[in-house]
C-alpha cells in the first residue's frame, strides 16, 4: 500500500524534469501523469481504506490518504488532463509542460499531507510553479500579476510559519492533530496563511485579478485545482480540531456572500468566474464532511467555464450579448453554469444538497441565499445568444479543445449519479425555485446593467494591510 | 545574507552577553527568552509594516526579507529553549542541547525563501525596464485593467 503512494507522489517531479530531455513526448508524459493520478484518486474514493504513512522518529510528519483526499486528487487529475488536452495542438513549450506537471504533483502533495511542514513546502512549491506559469508570457502585466500573487502568498506563508513554530513549541510535533492543543495565536497565524492561499473572505481578494489575467489554461488550473490547496488543509483541520471548526464555518458564510456579490456586479467574464470561485470556496468549507464532492463538482465546472470564456470573442458580457457564440460552446457553458447554480440532475445539485443537509438552520438559509446569488450571477452566461456554426469553420484545430471540454463535462455528468439518496421532492422544488427566482431577478432588473464595484480594495497595499486586519479578527475569534 | 547572520547571531549573542559569568551555559533563563522573543516579534512587525510603508518595489521585497529574518530567528529561539549546544555525539554529554528539529525545518524554509526572493527580483528587473522608478503604485496603475 505504501509503495504505490510514494511512487505516485514522486512521479510528477521525475516526469517534470525528465520531460526536458524528451521534448517531443512531454505532452504524452503530462497526460499520462494526470491519468495515473486519476486512477489513484478513484481508487481511494471507491475503496476508502485510510492509509497513514509516518516518517520514522517523525515529529508528527505524516501523510494521510483517504476518501477526502481521493476526491481532491481526482479533481486535480481531471483538470490537469483537460488542460493538457486543451493545449495539445497549441505548440506549448517544454517549460509549460514541465511547470504544469510539477504544479500537478505539488497540488497532489497538499492533498495527502497531514502535517504543517510538508504542507508548507508543498504550498511554496505551488506558489513558485504557479508564478512561473503566470509570468511566462513575460509581458509587464503578466509579470506584475505574478509578482503580486507571489508576494501576497509568501507574506501569508511567513505568518503560517510563525504559527507552525508556535504549535511545535507547545506540543513538540508538527502533525495536524496537534493543532487541537495549540494556543489561539498559533491557530490564528496558521489560518491567515491558509485563508490567503485558499481565497477565503477578504484574504481572497487577490484572486479575481490573478485568475482573470492569467492565460486561459493557467486560469483553469488555478481556479479548478490550485486554489483548493488552501481550502483542503482547512477542511482537514476543521474535521480534526474543535477550536478551528467554528471560525471556519463562520468565514465560509462570509466568503460565499462576498464572492457572490462581486460575481453579480462583475461585467467581465473571467473576473466574474474568479469572483465566483471565492464564493464557491465558501461552499466547500461550509460542510467539511462533504467538502471533497463539492470541490470535485466545482473544479470540473469552473475549468470548463474558464477554458470556454478564454475562447469567446470578447471578455465583456455587454459585447457577448451582441456577438453570438457557437451553439456547442453555448451548450457546454450552460451545462457547467447550471451545475454550479445547482440544477437538479447535474452533480452541482447533489453537492449543494449534501452541503446544506446537516447544517444548522440559520447557516442553511445563508447558504441558500448565496446559492440564489450564484444563480443570478451565472444567468449572465446562460442567457447569452448563440448561433449555428459556419460550415466552413475548421473543425480539426479544435479537437483537443473539444476533448478537454468533453472530459470535464463527462466527469460532471458521471459524478451526478453518486448520491441518489439525496433527491427528494422538497429539495428539487427548492433548487428549481432558487434558479427561477435568480433568473427572474436577473431578467427583470439586473440585465439593464449595474454600477461598477470599486476595485480599490484589490490594490497591493490594501491586500497586505487587509491581512493584518484579518489576523486581528481571527485572533479575537479564536481566543473568544 | 540576512538569514545566515540571524541564524548564527542568537547563540553567540546569548553566549557572550548573558552568560559571561555563569560557566557552562546550559539553558536560557525565562526572562532572556522573553526579551529575545520580543525582539524577534518586533523584527517581524517592522518587516510587515515596511511591506506596506515602502513605495519602491525593491524596498518592499527587502522588507519581506526582514520579516522572514524575524520568522527564522523565532525558529532558532524555539530551538534554543532547552539549551543551545549543537547536538553532536561525542560520548560525553557536554550540556543541554538545542532542539535540532526546528532548525532543520527552518533550513528548508530559508532555501525556499531565498529562491522566491531571487525569482521576485528577476521579475523586478524585467519590470524596471519600463518603470525605472519602480514605484509600486505606478506599476500597479499601468498594469491593472
């Protein structure tokens, strides 16, 4: 049991570097790696026998693989595979595939680690790989956006390191289980790092610009899989430590609301999708017990939407309302958007229903309101015009793109049969009513245009300053 | 640079200044620990404020380095709680040993920290071609849609 796991976790680094030696086959290697991860993730979802690997004389350095990790690993694998397929005919450089595979491997590492230091290393490797992918176009804007991301995340990780030191000082180990007995200051410091990485509440305001300005496949990777590396440890900690869970739950509501507010007001397709990612991370955190399934459905749908949004004629909704897109594109966008909005028969509905199932009534209502906001925001995509494609259009150039979308949507549809027991008349009616209300609000009122939300708060200094405020807030909450 | 200085300086500092009169140094007294911790936290805070306060991008990156120096010093301090001799097997117990685990951990973090800084400085070099003053607000304004 241990050997496959160790081989699987080391393989991407090996492949990443050796694909420089075999430049012609690096896309095959990348796709192969994603398939291996897919098999590994599925294996742990289907046969959830938790596996724990501990370093000898370990100081708490532990790897844990269970069903929860399985879902996150599967999400990462499907998104990576789709991105590689999308880039298949685009003549991407060796450098792109190397970074993609290393990013994939380090994201996987986050999903199986159960101690603070392995997590730190994995998160920092992710930061570097993501920066390199973001800054690769080497325009001033790409470099600035990447630099801003790296700066914010590194500063947050310094706070995280302080927290890890405090945990070690009190308990003598770095394992997640030790956080239960850690002082409030340690928990607040750890959480500020993870909140910033995972785009939670105000700490996540770096996310819209970063995810929107990155290259199309990179955005899909970032929003589909990478952002979940901040959320996954929070889920693990919330399941393990009683002193973390209440703060996580409270902030999940704040995150869902903040993100969806931005998404409703946004006029740019990619920024709207990125804002919605913030809000969806709130949903993932709301009920840690079913976080894996929610993350899977969100990752697949969001990757479809980012890949398609990058290929539409414009990024402005106003322009898109005048220039119809191809019918198959509209169909794919609509399926993904409906899934995120929680349409019955799609897996997004099951994920949402599972999430709100065991929550206290007040939180359920807050989450339902956020779901209404999601329906309003995604109505912007669903009610875009479309047309039949020209016969003369070259089809062959889009085979890889089609395969990527097919893979993601296939995953989304296949995932929807998993939790049939959740279907009940009241839940289906509730979901349909939410959708109908959202669309009605959009059609009757919001379609005429909304004021632009100020983006001043997303400035670099405000992001860093916001971190200190969040730290104080968290300290107050955890100590209380 | 900063990291290496701070890593070496704490044991030396305590060795020479605080324990001149007490023959074999065993452990740090609680007050010394508290004072050192206060300095360490002050360093972290100064670095953090510098990130916000300084307008030049290079200065911001240097401020982040100051902050990370503080964090590294904190790990060294945590390691020195029970003693600060290097744990080397010689057959005889020479005194109270420093805890090697936090030091090993922070060594990893130092390497990661300076590689990230190198990467950021390369980015700054590229940006400086079109923004010679490197004022962050200017760079931000011209590169935000």
